[in-house]
C-alpha cells in the first residue's frame, strides 16, 4: 500500500444510477460489436511500474483481440476525485484500477459492473482481496497482487547487539531500546496524519484484539500506548509523525533504524543498498494472540458504460491481468504477492526474499471488511488519535474519543 486517499466526502456528488454512462469513444453499442480499443485508468504514474503495467495491458489487449489499449495514469491522490468526476460526466474509462480500500466506495455509487455479469469470480483467491472487492454480496474487482506490512530488521546490527527479532511487544520495546545508540534508532514506523499512518497502526491494534468498529476500547488504547512508549523512551524518533513509509525505509537503509515496519515493495531498494535484512510478523502483545496485518494492493474493475461490447472486452482484460502467469510476473516486478493461493509455493521457491510476506498476505485482513465504504471515516479517527497521542495532545485511553469528536 503505497498510496492511500480519502474520497468519502466526494461520494455524495455521484448519482447512484450510472448504468447509462458513456464510455470512451467508438462505443460498441451492442454485445456483438467489434471492439478496437479500450481505455484504462490507473495511478501507476511512476517508473518502472508505469511501463511494466503498460506492457502487460498491451499484451493482454493483443491476447483478447483489441488493437489498442489506451493506458492513462494519474497521481494516486487525484484518482478517486477524477473517477467521481468521470462518473458524473459519463466519461468513465473501460477498465479502472482501484486501491483495494476504495473499491467499495466506488461500487456504492453504482459506477461499477458486478464481475459475475461477465462470468468472472474470485475462486481460489486469498480471502482478504475478495472481501475488499465485494460490496453487498457482489464481486466488483479482481486483485492480481497484494502486499502487507511486517517488521524488517538489519541482521548485522541485531547480531552485533546480541538481539533476536522480537516476537512480543515487550521484546520489541526491549530490543528497540538496546538497539538505539547515537544517530541510530531501534525502530522506525510511519505515524503520519493520513491513511498511511492509519494503515501502519493496524498491526498493533488488530493483533491486540482492537477493532475499527469500536475504537474506544482497552485493546486499542494499549496499542496506542505501545506507539507512545517507543517514542517516549527514544527508541523511535519523534519524527515518525511526519515520516512516510518511504522515509522510514530511507532511515533503515541508511542504518539509522535497526528495525522498521514496512512493506515488500521496499525490497528492491533495500537489496540495492546491500543491507542484510530479515522479515518477521508484527509481534503479539500476549500469548495466544495472532499477528494480524492489513491487506494492500490494487484491483481491476469494469465501470458501467453505454457499450455492452466494450464492457465484455474490459472484463476479458481484467481476467487476463489475473492469469497465473501474469500474477507471478506482476508480483516479481512489483515486490508484491500473488493473490491466488495455489501460486504461493511456486512464488516462494522462485522469490525467496518474499517468503516473509507470502503467508501473511494469505491471512491479511481487508480494511473495508467490516465497515465497507465507511472505512475512510474511521481511518481518519485512527490516524488523528495516533497523532494526538504522539504529540502529547491526548492520553492513549482518551485519544480515539477525542479524535472522533474533532
């Protein structure tokens, strides 16, 4: 999850009945019309992802008999606003990529076609991506690859200090304290006032039994206390309230952080830096708990347009992006994990650096699984509460109530 945006407030501007939306030009009209081109919109506007995705889309277009795939990429923070504007003006693309927590928001507007209309299903996919892409019992997108977050640790630094990778919160705090010296912090994480900060708080919250539907609980307060303790004793920098996940990774590869909470998309950069690293799940607070991390990644959907022929071809393109070969190819290129469970063993064998993420992704939890399109509202409360605790504006026991009232 490299890009997280809020769009809930904008949803009210979109009509709930969009079946008559117009697609891109040269509409097919009827189901049997020839389709020469498809328009695709995503937020892969940075290299190498833009070229990688573009090449895969073009290859899929050729395989389904479409001469041209018009691949349009825009910055992530602007995608949802543009989609909502296109829905209102009836200019939706033929294929739309969405960050998985945004799928239900857009499906709720009526802008997407259920994939079952085209004979597609998510049989064999990990449960998290399926839950994220399902709204009111209908599947609206397929996600080729997924990511999550876990603890990265510098093997050399931990070995020199005689420290083992932590398995409990107490071990995390003890290890982080011991590993903090000079300009080196023991642990780095992201706690920014945005959806990235909320995403990074979910492992301690969920692992401890906290729940996004009930934020004013001791379990959530204990997770907030963990973040506070790490910063208060100097084991983590006070700058975590401003550090993006990319910033956190920069600290790690510069050996200014012995451990960090981050995702597999950082692995190519880490490996270029020659840091010898390991990956372990986020620690549990108490025995008997299960480490639980959030599901990230992007999915492909078919917007409702006036062209039945184009919608059918768009669904074929979505299916192509999710073949076994393309899931494995995209996972290897993008530092993510295939979402088809049957591919796990092959992927681990071919990509040993990703072993620490394959099993966690299979168990990763969808952020919208319980709240659906209401997730952004609670996410805002979560990251606001975290910020208030780390900046001394609220105690862990009171932060979520205060954040919800603000």
